[in-house]
């Protein structure tokens, strides 16, 4: 058993040759390296598969033996200071390594086709491989210094991946925003690491936890210093996992390619913050105040992420805010001390969210067949609808991921989210109410995404942005209610339109028919009107290739069945569930009860309550987005009460308030723009003025004064010694007279 543990240190280094060889190849043999680019993709996937098999074997050993293995070796020794590097294999490490490798392999397979036409194909796989190396190194680290090194490497890789299309200003700005925001948290993490070393004299987790707890119990340390150090450590996790108030980078990170978004939001960067808090939870538990702060930040993030997702039009941004909300659930669970529930939700959410993001990538891929490469159009859900007939596999996968995230049994996220909701009642009824309310919001906005993307109605009559009736054509779906109809034997195409409240049928066939000039102009940016006489090709949405669909099918399997590893209810005489048995060493370290079982009656009652709330959110989404649509620009949803009365006005106002809050991200970005960005710029300009005018101005002023005085004296001199003696005696006399007057004044 120990034989496999002894070689676990190679886990983060197995994928490393790929980015190194790609870099060397592009530097010295660029043409040959680019011609063999598919080999590099195959190598990257193969090496990561080896890591997955290694991690799988470690996980099996962990489940069977409940064994924790740590190996360290000295790196620097100087007097009383000793810095050691090593690796730690425990349940948390094996869970994270399994999660990272399985999701990353599927994302890399997906990326081979998704990025096949991109000029940065090789650069993409080099970045991704190094990203996986950094994350794997992070999760096996045995001390805080080692974690911090890999923590910064993960941040660097995310900067490169988010700004992958760096020629686009919006992408370069997004990666800079992510980098700067995470530097705030990383600075806090560094301060916390140094503070804990000052308190305990160690960076190693085991020594750190034991020494810290003993100092607290014996009251041999300043409690305020302990609180500050733990909060500084938590600041790093707040930034990495996009918790309030350092969440602002997450939606902008969607400017990277979709596979990057899937990996970041499922198993790597945002999971790093949850991993850090879980790793240091024995430390945080010793400080109840810090645990309260963690749970409070978690519940705020849960609610804000859900409200921000309500009115987003970009499909990837909506999923990003969904990630933010679900990460808030995990942080809430950790703050409540529900270690098992937090890791359970981390696992189930990772596979469900990877499925949703890769599904959104498939949708975007099909949309680009219509509108070309234009993120403003290919990712805009307002311009989608009716895709279900053209991308059936993507539609099924997205629906399963949506149902899972909504908490519908027996899908994965139901089991984990339900456990967090149940624990929240025991911790705080207020937190529980917010958590259950957000569960309903999650069901609402996730089905809003699904309905706008795949269901939709053809060209529903809308209002324009000013609130007046628009006489021109405005399409919710680019290809109509039934999508682009099948081309018949005469190569004809039937499309239904709705203009000025009148349905019109346009039939494109070999026989040319005149088209309205305004219609051509409006549709030019969306589709190409077919001219069969000139043999033009009519573009339409289509399903993705098999290499993109294969990861979706595998993730469907995970989403359907991964939740069964942690089913909380057990009957008498049955062994512990797999997840609890897996986590026994960590649970014992936290001095927590490893048996989180529920009886059938309690489980069913809790499940009925949570599922009912989820179905209520789904029902509201169907009522608002299935039968009718409206322009999401002003959130003027058609209500079913009274189109002219006070109820109509009331619901319009409520809708506008909700939409403005959601679309403006709670005005937090505006606040940061005014207070921090403009404030820092104003302070910088003030410091620059002080430096130029005061600091540099004083010596410059003396120099200029000396210059003019010298110039003036130069013209006074005439070369006559008698004149010099006269001025000399004159000034000496004045000076002596001044001294006499001053002396007389002070003596008297």
C-alpha cells in the first residue's frame, strides 16, 4: 500500500513535459511543431489520463484503508529556521485530484475540436497542461509555503487563459481585472501565512494545527492576532472562489474560450479557494468568530450570485453567476462546520457545471454557424430559441445539467444541496430561509437559460427599448418557432415571420420572389439569404462533432450517478456511505461526527420541501418565458393579471427594479469604479503633483533663484575695487545694525 504513496509526488509533474516541449518546439522548430499539433493534444490527454489512473488508485486506497500519508524533505535549514517541501495524501487530496483530472481530460477532448480552427491551438494546450500541473501541485502540498507557490502559478495560468484572445481589448481587460482582484486576496493570504508562522513557528499543517490549538486552549496568545491571521488566510479563498466582495472578476473571465470557462468554474481555480478553506478548517474551527465570518460571506454570495443571474443575456455570464452562488453554498457549509456537505457539493457541482459550460460551448458553436464569430450575438440568449430540434444531444445534456443544479432528484446536486439546506436550519433559521429562497431563484434562472436557449417561440412581438411599440421586426429566435425547416426536394425553405402583428410566410425556392429591403437589412447581420440561382449556401444551426459530444455524454453519466456516493440515509446494519467512509480521517481530525445519517421520514420531509421550492421556481420560469417573451432590455415581462390596471404598473416597477439590479451587477462594479479606481487615480495624481511641484519644486526653486541672483550680481560688477569695497562695507554695516537691534530687543 505504501509503495504507491511513495511515488505520489510525481502527480503534478506528469503533465508538465507537454507545455515545456511545446514551448521549446515553437521556439526552435515552429513549423514542425505546428504541423504535429494534434500529437501534442493527444500527449496532453494521455499524460493526464495517467494522472487520473494514479489518482483513482490513491482514492481506492483511501476508501479501503483510511490512511493519511505525508512525506517531507528539507529544502532550507538556517539556525532555527527550516523550510521543508513534501506532499500530503489524504481524503481531500484524493478527492481533488480525481475531480481535477476527470474534468480536465473531458475538457481537453472537447477542446481539440472546439479550438481546432484557432491559431493559438498549441498555446491553448500548453496553458491548459500547465494549469493542470499547478492545480495538482496545489492539492498535494504539505505546507503553506508550498501552497502559496502553486497558488500563484494557478493565478498566473488563469491570467493567461482568460486573456487567451489578448488581441481583443475586452479579453485583455478581463484578464487584468482577474489578476488584480486576485492579488488583493493573495496579499492577504501571504500576510496570514507569515502571521501564523510568527505565532506557531511552523508552516507544516500538522504542527500548525496542533500548536495553534494548544496556544488557544492555554490562552498563551493574543486572540485578536489569531483572528486577523485566519481572516487574512480566508481573504485568499474569497478572491480565488469569487466570494463577495472580490467576486467581480468572475463574469468578466467569460471572455476566454468556453473550455477554459468550464475548467475554471468546475474543478480548478474557483475550487482552489474551497480547497484552501477545507484544508485549513481545523485552524478556523478554533476561532468561532472566523467561522461566523466564513458562513456570513457564504450566505451573502449565495444570494447575490442568484440575483445577478436573473436578467443576464449572455449565456456564459449567467452560468458564471450560477457558479458564484453555488460556491457560496460550499463556503456556507464550511462556515457551519459541515465539512462533508461542502466537499459533497463541490464534487456534484463540478460535474454538473462542467456539463452546462460545455453544453453552452456547443450552443455557441452552433450559433456561430448563423451569425459568425461574434460573442455579442453567438452568446446572447435573446437571439436564441428553437435550438432543440437542431442540437438534440446538447439540449438533453443541458437539460440534465439544469435539473441537477436546480436540485431535482435523483440528479447529483440534489443530494449535496439538500444536505447543506438541512444543516443550515440547525445553524441559523435566517440563513436557512435565505438558502431555501436562493434555491428557488436557482431553479428560476437556470430554466430561464434553458427556455430562452432551446425552447423559445418564433419572432414574438416585442416592445422596443423606449417602451413604445416597435413597428419593425424584432426576433427572439433567428430561425423561427420550428427552427430552420427542412429543405424540401425543390430546395425550398419555409420561414414564418411576425411583422406588425401579421404573420407572413416567405418561401425561398428556385423561383425568386421579391424581398422587402428593410427585411434584408435587418437579417443581414444574422443569416445569409439564400440565392439558389447563384448557388449560395443557407447557414443553419447544427449539432457539434462527436469529439465535442463525447465529453457531454460522459458528464451526463456523472451528473446522473455521482450523487449516489454520498446518499445520507442508511438503514441499521448498513455500512457508511462511500463519501463518509472516504472522509473519515479528515472528519476525525475535525473532531466531528462521521455518521451524518438521516432516517427515511426526516429525509423525505426535507426533500419534499426543497424540491417543492425548486419546482415553484421552474413553474414561474415557464409562466414567464415559455408562452410569451418580451424585450429583456427593459425587463418588461407581460404579466397575466391586469394589462391596464394598478397591478400591471406595480409588477412593471418591480420587474424593472429587479432587472436593473441584476443587469448592473448590484451596482458593485460601479461602486468600485467610483471609490477605488477613480479614487486611486485621484490619489496618484495628487501624489504626482506633490512630487513634481513640492519635492522637485523646492530644489528646482533654489537652483533657479541662484541662477537669477548670479545673473543680477554679474551686471552689478564693473571691475572697480573701490565699488566692491563700498558695497561690502554697506552690506556689513546693515548686517551689524540688524544684529545690534535684535540683541537690544532680546536683552531688554
